[in-house]
C-alpha cells in the first residue's frame, strides 16, 4: 500500500508534501516515514495518509467569478448589485 507523507519543517509553517512510502500497514508506514523524513531532525511534524484516502478535487467552479490576482480582491460590490438587480426584476 502507498502512503503519502506530509511534513512540517518548523512550528507554525504549513505542512508540505514530502513524498510517499510503501508499507504493508499503518504501523510500518509510520516507521518508514519517521525514518525517511524525520530521523535527521528535518521535520517537526509528520502526517502519513493512505493514498486511497486522499480525495482529488480537480473541478473548481468559480460561481462568483472571483479574481484573487487583482490587488483589490474580487468585485463583490458588482456581484451584489447584479444579484439585487436580478431579485428586483423577479428572476430570483
């Protein structure tokens, strides 16, 4: 069974994908992950997850058409105005 390993280098930092280990069960996955990603003290925390327990999300629907690349965020005022106009026009 394949397990994905996520590690945190220092307290307060986000966990990042470190790699994967192949193990017969959860116990051995724990041991292998500690040996490969924690024995030299390069990690302060490890998460070990069976690969088949990871849920992939690949279809992102942006219903509000948000643009996080804009410095001023996304145009919420415009979206609220459009929604109010639709309600007042009886579109629901």
